[in-house]
C-alpha cells in the first residue's frame, strides 16, 4: 500500500538508486543510480490508459487514499492514469515524488516522508 512507500524509498536508497520514473502506459520503471547509470524494468506495475485531461484534484484525492493505506499499487496506477498522469518521478535525494501529465507538464509534487505516512 501507499503507507509502505517511505520504507521502499529507504530500501532503494540503500541500493544506490537516486531517482526513478514510473511510466504508466507501459507499467515500466527506469531506475537511476549515483553515477549516471540507469536500468529499465518492465512489469513494475500494470500498463494503464492515461486520460488526456489532467485532473489535479482527482489526483490529490487518489494520492491521499493511497497514502492512508486504502489502495494498493495497481489501483493507484489505474487511478493516476484516470487523473491524467503519464508518469511520476521519485527523487530520492530531494525526497519528492513529481507527477507529470501525458505531455510532460508537471501536475503535482509530493514530499516523501522519512517515516510512515500519517493515517
């Protein structure tokens, strides 16, 4: 669930990951390392349709539900696509997660907490 996301981020940082992109239309992730290396992995989530109309308020609602543990990762992916998210980027140095629409415009930035999300 989304409540587990901060723990996942800590684990990725331990592996030397500094950021990763999740691409909703393919369900793949591109992980970026400390020295500029990157690796793309498929099947990191479901491939979902992405709405051409970004809806920030709907996205915020779905993020809040996910952070409180109400949804799982595949559900969030589908909901984010419904809200018009084409990809998100988790920056493990800045501790942010940035959501972009299909055309690459920034929709929303969330801070990733060091501890668990407040429920």
